[in-house]
C-alpha cells in the first residue's frame, strides 16, 4: 500500500513527498488506517520505526476532517504527551513538517522553559498540544490551558513515562480531557504496567506490535573493551583521534559524570558538549543543535536525556559507563544503526562493571565480542560466568529482560541519577 491510497489528503501527501518518503514503514501501514477509522490503538514501536508520522499524519487528517474553527476560538483538540522535552520538540517539529501545507497550529509545552511565552501561545489558540506531563499539569493548575475539547490523546513512549514516575500526572491530565475521545498508546515494550494503563484507558483497542529493535540492534556492530576505570578517557580520546571518528554519542550514568567527562574532553581540545536533566532547556537545545550541525562532534549524555533522540546517520555510540539497567543498553545502542544504516557501539568496561555486563549479555542472550587495544589492556583479564561457554550469535527474537531489577528500583535509580 502507498501513502496515496491511505485516505490522506493531497496537502499532507505533498509534505510526505517533500520529506522524500516513498513507502510507508510497517507501523505507518498498520497505524494510519486504524487511526483514521477511529479505533483506539495500542502499538509497540520504538523510535526509528517511523512511529511519529504513523500517528501525526492521521491526526492531522482527522483535525482537517472535523473542520476549521476561528483562530481565537481554538481550543486544543489533540494532545500528545511525551516523556522528555527533547522528544516533545522532535514530535512538534514532525507535526509542523507534515502539517506544513495545512492551517493547523501546534504548541510545545515543557518544563525548563519560560511559562509566559507558553501561556501566550495557548491564549492565541492552538489545535494540537505536544507536552511533557509535569508542565502541562502546571498549566492546568493555573487554568492557563483548557483540555476539555481534546478528542485525541497520544501517549508517546508511554513505557518511559511510567518509568519516570509520570503516572499520576498522566491520570490527572486524562481526567480533564473530553470523555469521548480516541486514545493512542505507543510504547517500546508491552510491560505489565503498560497493559494495566492500556486496560484503564483504551476502548476495544487494535494492537500493533512492530519489533524493529532486533533489526536496529542487528545493524549495530557491538564490541566491548576491558579497561581500567582510570584509563577510559585516554582510550576514548585515542580511538577518536586515531580512527578519526566523526560524531560520537557518549553515555554516562550520572549528570556529574557527564559534566566531568565533557570538561576533560574539552581540556584535551575536543569539541564536546553535554546533555542531561540538570541543563536548562536552552542549554540542551543548543548542545543538541551544535552536535547535529557538526559544531561539536562529541555529545556526552545521560540515558533519560538521550531517550528518543533522532540523530541522522549517527555512526558511533560509546558506553563510557555501562547502564545500571540492562534494558537501557539496547536503547543506547539503538541511537545508531537507524534508518537501515549500520553503526558502531563500543562499551568501555572496567572490572567493577562486570555485574552490569553480565546482565546485558543475559538480556541479549549472547556474549559481546571483546576488542583489545595495545597500551590499554588490563593486567588481569576479566572472566565472567555469563561469557563462559556462550556462543557468539545475533539474537533472533526480542531480547528478554529477565535479569532486570524491579520497576520501582529502576524508577528510583533513574530519578536520582539523571
Ligand atoms: P520516528 O520513529 O518517528 O522517530 O522516525 C524515525 C525516522 O524515520 C525519522 O528520521 C523520520 O524522518 C524517518 N521516516 C519516517 N517515515 C518514513 C518513511 N515512510 N520513509 C522513510 N523514512 C521515514
């Protein structure tokens, strides 16, 4: 099926063509007709699958179908909730891109930015709000937004919103929406928590399960390098300089660690910028733009800040520190290997990180190939029980996360570290 046979109007199709898309992705093929037909939707799909266009295009079409409202009487008719500011900005950008030929107004509402410009935008009237839950709740409490006309709700990356402890704000926001509405829930995984949320929210939903994760992960060449903690930075700089790496996304566990490493890399004359939850929105936006436009070639990030980032053709991801939660490893390396391009993911593993490495290898159901770098080898090689006797093979089915900690522990780890 092509975009033109999906019931999208000519103005939207022109925008799709101008993006250079010729064929709908798997999630678009399934979600667009389902949403246009008015069904609630429970979709398992990660970033990288084309999921944003999968809900944005039919959302715009439905708003156009329901007719125009005078500008000053516009109350938001659709709401997209996202876990992070970066994802909110990306989704709003996509809405503006696909909606460039139609008179639909979108507001982006997130914390860390001034309240008053947002109030002014809302006051002038918008059709779609893309928001993070906390700030939208602030607006509801101040009565600077009225959501009673919202007839379409999209929860994007719902699993991450639950991980980040947004369930209460989400419930409070939902209670302010029109009772009769269409609900679309997108999540990378169908955990028990997601199913519970879906049961309470969705009416006879259609379910779509797109499992691109393995495709993305399969396209990423993953390696680990055992190295002393104190030698990690020197090894990283050595590899960047010797192999002339272009853009590199570097993951740290904590905000402090990200700041420290960024400073050290800058002191070595490298163009590094940091992105994490303690940075103001304008700092985060500037860092991301610098990285995307090549003014900086090293972006040092924590997990939450990097979630959902869509960076075209990112060739290298480095786990300077392994994540506490094995599942985050898959999210991290999924920043590369996107849109069918191959990518490299290197994890620098110090002896104290063996338990995290074991959890990751168990989750992936494979051991990761080890590379050695002359001058950086450990005096005593690391041997882990997970590595012993495990064949090197690519996972064929979804990675299982049997070894992951309980949700409450994961949430508290995330909240405190990032
Ligand atoms: P998303 O999963 O929404 O984050 O999208 C991932 C990337 O795929 C974005 O860079 C989109 O611009 C791109 N994309 C979305 N739909 C298509 C399509 N039908 N063909 C090619 N690329 C697409």
